[in-house]
C-alpha cells in the first residue's frame, strides 16, 4: 500500500469535513428520535404506556420498516416517548450536535424506573457532562449522579445484591470451564488487582511465553488454590470526603481502580455506606480523603505505606493520562516534566503530568502543545491549531463546608500555574 503525502492544510480540511458530517449525523439522530415519538403519539393517542403501544401494534410497523425485531422496536419507541415527555433538553443537545445518541441512550437506560422528579434531577446533574465527556466518562457520571438522586434505594439495592452473592461453574464440551462470581465490588477489584500484579510479575520472568491474558487466568487459579501472591500489589484508591467518612453527609464516594477496563478498571461510584465499610479495610485500600474544595488532604501516610511521595501525589491528582479523553490509569503512565528538567524545569507537582506512553511520545515528537489553566484544566493545541480542553480530575467533596451549589459535579480549583498561557503558535512551554 502506497502512502500519499498529506499537507497540514489538507488534514485540517479533512478534520473540518469530518466534524461537519458528525454534526449532521447527530442532527438526524435527534430527528429520528422525534419521528419515533411522533409515530407512537399518533398511533396511541394520549395513552403512551408501553402496554398501550403494544396494543396498537405500532411496534410491528416500525420493526418491518426498519428490519429490526419487534422487541427492539418496542424499546426504541418507549425510549423516544420517554425522552420527549421527560427530558426534551437532552434531545435538543443532540439536535445541536453537542452530544451523541449513545449518550442519550445511556441516560435513558439509567433513568428507567425513576420518578419524573428523579429524572429531572438526574438530568440537571449530567446535562453538561453529556456535552463534554466521552461515553465511558459519561456513564461514570451517571452512576455517581444516580447515587446522589436516590441514595437510600441504591444502598438497599447494593445490600440486596450483596446478600445474593454467588458463584457457579459452567462446563464447555472442549474441556474448559467458565467460573462466574457475583461479589461485592470492593472484593472484586482487590481480587483483580492481586491477579494483575501476579500476572505482571510472572510476565517479567526471562523466557516467559504466555500471553498476559493466559497469565491472568493462571495467576487467578494459582491464588484460588492457595498459592502465594505477588511481591508487590497494585493499590486501589478509595476517594471519599471527610464528611462522608464521619457520617455527616451521604455524598457518593469513588473507587479509583488502576487496572485495564476488562478487569474493572476506572472510576467506580460507591454508596456512602459502602465507602465507610471499605475505609475499615486498613491496608487493603489507599484512602484519599478530600476537603470542601475536593482537594486531597489525607493520603493515609500514618496508616498505609506510600510509594514515593511526589509520584503518588501526581498520580492521585491526575488519576489518568492527562491527554484529552485518554483513560489510561495514572499508575500505567509516565511522569512527564511539563518544562524539561534539562532545560531548567523543576521536579515538583506543578511541573509534572501523567502521560501514557503514546501521548508522552506525541508530546515529545510532534508539535502538540499543552498548557495548564488556573482551574487545573489542560489545554492541548493540535499541530493545526485546534484547541481541546481536558478538565481536571474531580474528587468527592466535603459538602458540609462547601459553598458550591452542586458539590458533586463542580470544577475543582487547582493550584495556579503562574506562567502566562501561550497562544497555540507560540514557542512550546517546555
């Protein structure tokens, strides 16, 4: 295959064309949803319950026209009607090209079973997130918001599922079997962390030929059969406000799991009661306690053995790679000097960012540039001059002393970067 040289202008034109097509697609997705709702409304008059939609057989018309199953058509019709009746603002953001149909569908799924008032509050908490976050990040925000909208019901659901924890084995005809377990989240992430640590330790042994997936299975089997674990474990952070730990409020907390997504990695929202239970696990978790501004005030130094202070602080602050929309856990990232050390840059918190290997190379070997704004956001400028903003990582907030109106989802103030922000075409700040 012959590579065709592309100029910067041609590349930017292609990107602009792609953006225009994506905006048009989102507009059509919104019209698609509106047409489904209109079809249900004209077929079923005022009674738009799923049972009445079924009675008028409108789903069969839709299924035949779109070549989908009747059950799929019923779901689409119900989602479109629900969106039109309870949260039209979300569809307006889709029509304006500010979000995607996948974001809208994620919201609809979470909102099933909520009262109209709860749906309204849930939308108020996440509508801005739908405009700026990736689908993965938006689902995390939805999970956190749901805990805030109906904390008692979610805690009861957690206790019910905990009481029904179970394990089963399913055998295949090929001589292999699948082991399933449903267990508390804190137990699951700790188990996965121990498995991953042992698998990584084995992968470094000279002559090892197994894939990482094979090593994970073998490590899990080894541990379940009573074998020794890895010399060094992978720490899981519990991010919780001081007021939640003390029982003064019922704000959701988070587990920050530095594992691949297939092993449950990422930010996992937890109920306040679950967070208090986890906090008693002593050495099993690194407890990160926050103040009314959402900034870290306790790294558990008197309780848990920390790694190097600076590395731990930066990784805890950034949580993931700081490139736009990258979700690689900070534990798996390089610590990059924003202003190079050999050029006089200091090894301090204000000059160090977490960057995954790919985006570290991108920063070093291309003309992508980054600056940090006073609120902790990072602005990345592409070679063509496009500006992309990455908001700072936000921790749970001690709302008993916070003056914010929405402490769960407000932007966290960060230490100011005293250098003047530079234009995208200015000399790089490193």
